[in-house]
C-alpha cells in the first residue's frame, strides 16, 4: 500500500465504509430526498427529522455505494445531528470547499470540531471523479432540507 | 518474450506488437501502464498516429469540391479508406459504407432515417437486455415520436442471449431487430447469423451494433446478411471521431437523408433540393478527413496481424484472466458463456467497483468501473456497477498478473 492510497482511504473511512452509522430508514421522517450519481450509478436516500425549532433531531441514510460515498454519508449523519439546518448548511459549504480545493468559508467556532472530523475525506480533492462520491450525501441532505425530491451530482 | 501460436499458424510476437504502441511505454503513477479498458477505447499504433499527421503535413484540403491537386489527393485518400472498410467487412459496394462520427451516430442515423420513414405506430422493434445505451435510447426517442413498441430479449444468468429467445419475440409486427454483436459488459458473442435469418423469415430488418466486435472477430456483412452494421474507428485502434454505418444499398437508397447540408445534395433551390447519390447523401458537411484516412491504416494494421491471430492471443488472455481472477475469494465474474470476447466484468464482496478501480489505478492498472452505459443490464444482475477488464491485441499475461495482484490488494484493504 503506498501513501497516496492511504491518504485517500484513511482508517476512519475504511471503518465507516465497512460499518456505516445511521444506515437505516426513519419511519417518521419529515424530510427525505433521493440522491444519485449518474456517473457510477450510486443511489442513496437521506431521511431527516427536523423539529419545530429547526433542529435536526435525527438523520439517516439508505443505499449502497463505494467506500468513499458510504463513509461520507455515515460521517455526515454523525456531525449534523443536533444541528440547526443553518449549521448543517455551513458545514456543507465548508466540506464542499474542502473536497473541491476551494476557499473554505470561516466557520463559527462551535462547528470546528465537527468540520475536523470531516477532514479525513480531504484526500478526494486529488481525484476529481471521486469528489462526487464524497459530496453525494451532502447534496442529498440539502435537497431533503429544501424538500427537493431528487438530486443528482451531474 | 511471449509468443502465442495462433490458429493461422503465424507467430504472434507480442513484444513487437507492443513496440508499435508508443503510449504503452509511458509510466502511469510511477508504474508501467497496464491498459485494460480497451472496450471503452483502444490505444493507437504509431502508424495510425503517423497516418493522421501525414494528411495534415502533405495532403490536406477539404474533399469533394476543390478542383486542385490537394483536394483531389485528400478526396482520393478518403474514398480509398471507404474501400478499405468495404473489403474489411466484405460489403458488396463501397457506397454501402457511410462514414459517421461513431457507432452511436450510426444507430441514430438508422433510427431517424429508416425509422421515421418506414415504421408505423404499433410496429415492433426488438433489442436485447444487454444493449449499450446507444442501442436503447435512439429507439425510445423513436417510440416517443412514432408510437412504436420496443420489445426486449431477456439475458440468461450466464449472459447468453440465444437465438431462440429472440425468435420468441418475433412476430408479424416486428419491423426491426437491433442487437449487439458482442456485449460491452459481458463479452457475450451473440448468434447474430441465426438472429438475422430468423428475423428475415418474418420480414424484419436487422441492425447489428458491432462496436465491440470488429476488433475481436472477422465480420462479413454479406455472409451474415446484415441489413445494417455499425462500428467505431476508435475501438479498432483507429482515430476518434469516425464511425461506420454499413447498409444494404437498396435500403440506403430508400431512406431519406439524416442531416441536411453541404455535400449531401444534388441541387438546391429555395423551393426544393434533391439529394446526392450514396454515400454522399448521408455525409452532410465536412467529415473527419484525416481521421477517416487513418482508420484505413488501423484496419490495415489489424488485418496484417490477422484477426484470427489476434483472436487466439486474446482467447489465451481471457482464459488466463478468468482462471486467475476466479481464484480470488469473494470475486464473482459476470458473463460466463463459453463463446465470448476478451472482456471480464467482475464484482467483489468487499469493495465497490469504484474503489476497485481506484486501487487498481494506483498500481497503474486502468480498468473501467461503473454501469458501462448499460444500466438495464446492471438492474438485470442486481448490481449498481461492475469493474471491467477488457483486453486488446497488445495485452500480455504479465499484465493479467498485474491486474490480479492489484485486485488482491483491494481485498487486503477492504476485506475484513
């Protein structure tokens, strides 16, 4: 195994890829959306339970994809639970910049630890094709929050 | 040096063949390139690269118009290439060979021109379950416009599409059968001669999508009695941007033009235009002049090696790859008919095809991972995607070993 591959497939990614957290259906979800990456055929669903105060009480995903997309979805569910939708969007903006090599927005201090957890996926920015794998769950989350039914990474 | 004794009795000198392809000498990610994505597109021998340059350096001008030396030379070369294609697939006349952009455009041409002119609402088109999107979507566009019916021949678990399965769908309303000669995913070689005979018996025409066939096996359109046969230059070691549509003369003559423009007309007035004769009728606008010329060089190259020798070499690689990959626990091969082209699609229990391709790329091994423009086939086998290694005339057993070693590395990384 050489270093390039290790940078991409860090232990945390392999672990979340093998044992994804929150891969389940939320029966009483009040938001959900389908996501699709037409390039590779990966499909996933994101379920959300958002309370009256706009806080994400529960979040989950369904679907089978590559290690990168599964790990990204799994990590996403872990960091956005308990956050407001605005905070989830801030994290997505920062994550998007991280994976595409863009200028990262300044995050409020209380989101820094969560963002740090997502940084294991930074390796995808060297592999343009894999950026979509990493961001599919987040695009789908955003679609669910805005009640868009379907999103593709195309 | 590996030398395969080919059926034809030639000695297949793989080292010399490889030396003809400059790209094979370049390292990728610090390792020797192992190029196993030949079904997507094949690499080019130096003679093909040179042939394209030669046109631009010495004989380039637009064709079919200039009354001057360069245009005459370019036109001559372009038409010589048409005759090379004619002989390669054994068409009766060179005017039955239409140059298009690629296989996709060739199929779209038939759908748009033949389909719109001759198909009525309720008429049936038969395709198979293993078709590439380019042999599905043009018919769906036609269906949505004309109200035709598309019937799909089921694919067996081993990847077979039998002549019997096709026959079961043939009926009095069948007007066209359009199937692949070789599956781009499973490698299955379809019994196209039988399919054509049966289809003709009910009065249907047959289009064969030969994109994955012409580089692997000899094709004789007259012997097959194919009505249309489509393929691309870039998969047979020629340039991109050129496709071929073979059509029987009487069919092509009866069909309206596909696109309007220069070169395809006889006379034009603002009231009415009349069409040029074949093949110009279907070649509107300036074509890929240098690329068409270089396609002839690619065909000559392949013919000189001999398709029988190439087929024997690739059959050896296929058998070796199949056997070696099968030894990996948790690996499943899709497409297991005995009679197939050198394509091995597979899945691992422990890793998604995307991850497989990524790790392989890191070892310098280029394979395709995804749905291979055959989403219905992925559904059929209940997989989101597959990894595919496809072999060409320059691949070696050592490269199969590199593939297998890299797949074992995937297993190491992702397996429990």
